[in-house]
C-alpha cells in the first residue's frame, strides 16, 4: 500500500513544554488508523499539525504524497476534517450547512445537489435534510458534520474524537458509518480515548502518551507483544494488578501461586491492557479518564 499520511520527527512545543516530541507516523492508503491516548497526550495537537491547522515546531509532513509546506493547496484538497467540537450552523437546515461546505470547496453549482443527495442516501440522512441542525440529536449532528467533511470527496478523512459524548446507540451508528466510508476507499485517521473504539475499528493503532508514541501495530500485534493472556488479581478493597503471559498454561501456573485471599481471573489480553502496560497508568484510577 502507498503512504497516505507521513510524518517524520513531528514536534510541537509551547514555550518550554513539548506537547509532541518528534514522532514518526506512516499511515497507509485504505487504512483505518487509530490514534489512542488519554486526554492531554498530544492527540489533537498532532492531528492539527497533520491537517495544516497548526504549524509544527519541527519535522515534516506529507499528505497523499504532497509536502504540506511546499504543496499546501494539493494537500488540503486531499483531506476532510471532522473536529471534536461540531462546527455547524445550528440555526439553518442540514441541507444549507452541507451546501455551504460544498461552496467553500468550490464544487460546481450543478454538482452540489446530486452530491448532497448521494451522501444523504449513504448516511440515511434524507428525512433530516430540511430540519434545522439545532433540532438534531448528537449522533445525527455528527453525521452531518462528517458529510460536510467529505462533500468534496477527500482521499483522507480525519476524525477527532468522533463519538465523544454520544450514547451507545449513536456511537455504534457512527462506527458503521466509518466502516462504510472506509470500504468505499477513504483512508481514515481516527483520534480517540475510547479503547473499545480503537480495538473494534482500526487496522492499526498508535498509542501516544506524554507527547511520544509508546506503541504501534495492529490490536492483535500489540496484545501479543505484552502477552496474549492476562491474569487479573484483585483484593476486596478494589486494588487490582495485571500480569500478562504468552499462553494459558503459563498463566495458569502463575494463578496457582496467587494467595487465596485474592480474586483471580484469566482472560484474553485487550488493547486496554496494552495501554496500561505502555503508559504506566494506574489501573485502579482508570486508563483514559
């Protein structure tokens, strides 16, 4: 596969604080690539540099083969962006919002209506086209935001915390939409702090913590790196500990050594376990909140 997003030594400093510490990324065309980390880890700062909304302090970025410094116009034309905070005009209709974005992207007038109808059909948005955005639920507002970001048929779609604040039903609705867009050929760069989202959707995941990439690979590869089987031990006061093993036999041998007062369970390793192992977060305090 060819590279869709490449960053080398990407860095962003604010005074003496290094928010992003010289990271490398290579996202392939056709991937759903997850960028996972806790709040404040550098996810959004990185995405803002990749999408040319913020200049890096160091390093280089290419988008769809275009250098963002020398070929900015071509790079920008290759991407769509749906930010965490939905920036729609709430006092006008869904149709008017999408049309406004189409005009901003200089789509010919004769092509705007067919494009809106095409996307509305794909997204199931037809019944809502003439409603004001203010009257939509959070999940439907997010769908409108994504349509606005892909109305010009970008090769690469950046989604910054696309399901933040949504209920479970809306979150799964958005996951189905992301998969559909990817099946149609869109490369997707997804920032999230929901581990389940990254594990369920992404071909590969980069875990960022304190401005550095601490792990990179497919969810399965990352779990195998720390051990495919996890033994979780807990006390009655809620204190927990995790240990990872390459196979069930080794894990069971360890379980036999755990003191009887502990509650012990054996399970498959998850991406959450990987996050905890690489970031050093305290399990009892929660990984990502």
